[in-house]
């Protein structure tokens, strides 16, 4: 069986979180994504039923990230040794070291925490962050 149609297709990456709306907003703003129809934030003062369960963000190519509400989630200790390995992380790229610095400032302003900084590496400048829920993600020059 060599026909590509016989293989599953990855639809999206799902992140567990104790604050589905908050984490979705972090990644929506960080990556410039849009909510799936019906997942947008409700008007002020109205209940956010979807934001307390499951949300999907996408770009023009389709779904990218989904957020599933959970009651508790220990943050990953990676890249430091510790009791909770990363299990999954997002690798993202920018075209230059200057853009890495721009996105560094944006990520921090949106609530990311810097976990590891190798931005001075001449071969592959890189920074590792934790999102507001503690999931690690990398931004590097490629």
C-alpha cells in the first residue's frame, strides 16, 4: 500500500489546559490564527461555554491548534531535569535573528516565560519558552 490516501492525516495538535480560552488567545495572537466558526469569544457579559471545553484555531490552510479544558495540568519541567518531561512541544521558525528578537518580545508580552536562550548560537539561534499553561515551544532561525 503506497497510495497516500491510505494514511491518516494529521488534522491538528491538541493542547490540554486549565484555561482553554486563555491559552487559545495566547496562540491566536502569537501566530495570527483565527477561531473556527462558533469558537470566537462571546460578547462581554455572556457565558463562554465553548471556552470552558474545546476550542480550535486555524489559518487559511485549515485547523492548526485545538485546546481541551482539563481540571489540572502540571507544567513541564523541560528543558531542565524534573518530574514532568515535555512530552510534546511546538517548533516554530523565523527567517532571521532580528525577527527572533521581535517575536521574543511578542511572546513575553503575551505571557510566555523564557526557559532557555541560545539566541547567540551562530548556526541555529533558538529560544525555548513555556506558554501560559506550561507547554514548551521553541522559536528558532531557520
